C-alpha cells in the first residue's frame, strides 16, 4: 500500500479527493463510488483501518514518522486535502450548477453510476447462489432507501454525532449516499449547507483579522454543531473501515456482489428526470434554510420527453458521465502496466 508515488499519481490522488468531496455533497451520489472506480477503494479502507491502538502508541510516543508511514499518511493526506478543498470550491460550483442546470448535473452523475456498474461488473465472474442472493439484497436495500420519507431537522448534539457516524458511510460504502441519508434524517441543510457556509465565512473573517464571530451566538452554535458532526464522521469512518476491512478480507466476492446490487438500486435516487419536492411536516409549509431557500427533501420522478432538445442534452451528459468512468478505467490499466 505504501509504494512510491510519482508526481502525476499525487496530482491524480488530489483530484480523486476533489471528486469524492463533491460527490459526498450531492444527494444520491456516493463518494465511495469514486473511490471504487478510481481504483483506490481497498487502499482507502485499509489505510483507515491502520488508525488503531498501535498507531496511537506511535503517535503519543513521539514517533511521528513511524506513525505517518504506518497509517499510509501520504495517501490519506493527499486524499483528505482534495476533499477539504472540494468542500469550499468545487462543491460551491456544484451548488451553482445544481441550482441553474440541475438536469444536466443529475444526468452526468447518472452516467457515472451506470459506468461504475460496468466498471465493477465487467471483471466479476464469481456468480454463485450466494453472490446472486447478496446482489439481490443490495439491490433491494438500495431501492428501498430511494423511497424512504425524510424526517424533520434536529440539532440535538448527540443526534448530530450519530448523523456524522451514519452519513460518512457514503465514503466507505459505494452506492450509499451519505448526503441522501442526511436528507432522510432531516439534517442535510443544517450539516452540509449552513454549517459549511458558517465555517467558510469564519475562515474568511479570520484572514481579514475580524474576530467578531466570537460574539455571534448563532455562528458559534453552528460551528459547535459542525465540530460534533466532524467528530462523529471521523469516529464512523474509522469504525466502518475496521468492519469493512474484515469483510473485504474474508467475504470479498459476496461484498462485491452486495456493492454491485446496491449501486444498481441507487440509480433511482439519481434519475435525472424528476421534480423537486419541498414539503416536509405540514402539507402547506415548506421549510426555509438560513439563506432563504426551500429545503430539498425528495423527488417526483417522470419519463423524459424526447421531443425537446433539453432531453437530448441530458442524454449527452449521461454519456459524458459514462466516459469519465471509461477514462478512469483506461488510466487504471495503464498505471498497472507501469508499476
């Protein structure tokens, strides 16, 4: 896992982190899919699994270099750097296009998931009664999640911590969208919009020497919520990685079948042709976030009209999404030839 990386490999790893960060923020899209099709899913899981008792002993004994090597630090640092940059840059761009060109964004992601199904399934030749059953279970769960009704917003700190633990599953389980789970839990806007924006504005003010936020109770409360959510996410990430590393080691074929079924089931979540549903709670009231926008809580899907140009552009972006996966596949094959 700790093989030397060229400069190009490092740049691609940061780009993959950017893609994971952007995917994690989009309801219905899983950052774990990016890791899987990018060819670094197992390294990601096993690196996180190295954050254990031995790692903390190395850290607290002052053996920082040994700690960094043991947890595959260069890999995790580059990947997490890309994710953080994405949250304050690419995800902002993504938010803009989701607001103004929503159909095309969903089309591209739909294509990427179609491509990921091909990517994972093309070399999987271990179909047995057990793996077929596992794939069916994954498919059923993925479809079922697509049609769950969302809850109302809850800012209880213990619940926020649990949200962090649960939502981070999108980074470790391909096909399971952490942001979509936050919608189901009712806290998508609070944790992935309001909290991130609060942190962004705080950093901007600090760079200008402005510390007025410490006298802003609402800002401090939101930052506290973000800190608890981050702690929950870190806990969930490490905990899930230990479970998944064991499962991948002892039940790899069945796990792959479940993932394949789950990703296929998640296609319903990212179906491009849908109308946004805003109602939550009472029928007559649409919730409003801190920026005055209505909260997206679910979608009403429909079949496209092939008599309008918009549909054909959407199909173009579906093909564009598929081509991204084919390019990643090509890159992975060429990289393996050079190692």
